[in-house]
C-alpha cells in the first residue's frame, strides 16, 4: 500500500512510519512539525514529506495514496482545554474534512486515532466499557474525538471504509518522546527524584497500550480485509490498571532490574478521571495479541534517560510546549515577525 500518515513525526508516528516501510509499504507524511522532524531522521530519504497543518492538507499529499492513518491532532485533555475552539477545528472538523477529501480521491481505508478517554468518568468504578457502552463525553478532548467518529461513520459506504481505534493510554520510548504519559512520567520521576507521587489515591483505572503494540494495531487494521474492519469501532489496549498499581509495578521493575529504591507518596487529592475498557473485540476480530508489558517500557525509558536526556525540556510535555509556542507566536507578532 501507499499510506498517508498524518502526524507522522509525532510520538506514535515516528515509530509507525519505519514499521510501515519495513513491511514494504510506501509512506507519505503530513505533519505541522510542532515538535520538529528529528523523530524521522533515520527514514527521511524514504518518505514523501509535507510540512502542513492538518486543516490545510495539500492535495498533492494524497497522490497515489490508497490508505490513511490519521494521527494528527491535539492529543490530550490539557492541550484540548487550552484552546477548545482550536481543538474542535483540529480534532473534529479537520478530521471530517480530510475524510471527505479521501473519499473524493477514492482512498478506501481511513484509520482514525480515537481514544478510550471518551469513556472516562470522574467517579472511579469497575464497569468494563465495551464499544457499545453508552457515552456522551463533555470534556473538549473526548467530545472532539467522539464527534469525529460520528462524522466518519456517516461517510462510510461501499467505497469508503473508516475504522476508529479507541486507543488506551500509550506508553514507551519514542524518537519523539513524551514524558507526560503516566508510565513515562512515573519512570522519569523515578529517575529524577527517586520518588513517585500518586494523586487522588491512585484509584483511577487506565487502559494501557505499549507504543509498539499501538503500531502493530495500526498495521493490522490497515492490512485486514475490508469486511473485517469496515465502519468498525475498536477499543485497543493491552490491559487495564489502577494508577496506584502501575506505580508499584514501576517501583518493582526498577528495584529488580536497576537496584533502585523508590519512595511512593500517595496523596488523596486531585482529579480522578477513570475508565476501565474492554479490548476483547479487537483481539478476537483481528487475531492480534499484544506482548509488551510495562516492564519492558520502563527499562527502555530508563536506559535512554541514563544516556543524558534533558527530560525537563518543555518539548517533552505537550501542554508546556504548546504554551511556549503560543507565547512565542505572540512575541514574534509584536516584533513584526522579525527576530533579527
């Protein structure tokens, strides 16, 4: 296939793009480069690249393409809440517009990066939520993802097959690293201070997904027969964990593998967004079994930190980086867009 990957230089994209190339697919990347393109350094000469906003994708980016993986967008609650209007434009309206372009260009397969966060509640419970569980998300990020799903489903027909992957919280090392995801954060905090702070008692549930399993899920969805995935919504996760249990697992791994002793501090204040999700449909339908536990990610992240990563830089935290870029944009405008 020739696959267009939007957000291809991002956290998941820079792992997905090389994997697609390794399987013999051609790849075009569209990315605004909020975080630069260093994550694709090893494959730059093997992809067609367009530095563009997802709200203004160049028509040429779709030339020769027969499948799209749409990763681009604001990717968590803090960034969505920073500018709800832009979040709706990017995560919902631009997604539907891109799908309409794809349909007009007779690009059949459209795989959308949705999120299990559309299920979250502020009151932790043990209910296992499947794809048919009734939802009406109100938070800007969850709402924008759900609205995009509905718009894509409405476009489905005999020649256009959207597939919605509601991913759990992704974790693991990436060439475009993020330290604002729970396992990544715990590992970075353990390295930085030998201490883990757990908010709201850690009783919240999270569906978790290793980054390499996320890549496998996208590839399996792209390569599956149309009849298997057409117009389907899939929860994609390795397993569900309470946050406090993830902290104990990180501590256990570092004690066993690195000889590190960690102090755990459980605080009983803070936001307790929680969601426990049933991922059996994806595994049974696609025949994919995920194989990357939390421990493998903790080891890989720790090893990278030991190489000297400056983990406190804003670029590793989506909301801090977005706030910095917005501030610089205002300053540049005041300076007439000239630095020198």
